[in-house]
C-alpha cells in the first residue's frame, strides 16, 4: 500500500516536471527576441537540469520582458523640490 502511494507521488512529480519543461520549451521556441542558438542552448539547460533549469530560464526570460523602471524617485530639485509652491528661485 505504501509503495503504491509512493509510486503515485513519483508519477505525479515526473508528470509535473515534464509539463514544466514542455511549457518553458514552447515559450523559448516562440520568443522572437532570441537567436536560434540561444533558444537551443536554453532548451538544453531546461532538459538537462529538470526543475532548476526550467525555473531559472523562465525567471531570466520574465526579467528580460519587464520594462526597466527606476526603483527610487530622484531626490530634490525638479518640479517638486519639497518647498511650498514648487521650485523656488535661487
């Protein structure tokens, strides 16, 4: 009975890994920003390092798609220098 449960869990994990690798590979294949060489190398990473490779490639791709936004607002000066009424003459 315990062996059947372990086999079921192992099968579910294997199917999950397989689906994860397939999804990331399809995303790589459809990415227009990558060269064929980049697609091939990243696909090899995904399939050689099952879960870790897929997660790393996915996160790198997601980070590349997000627009770069400044993390901090500029300090002082500009239209809002902290003074009442906006920018004050020198």
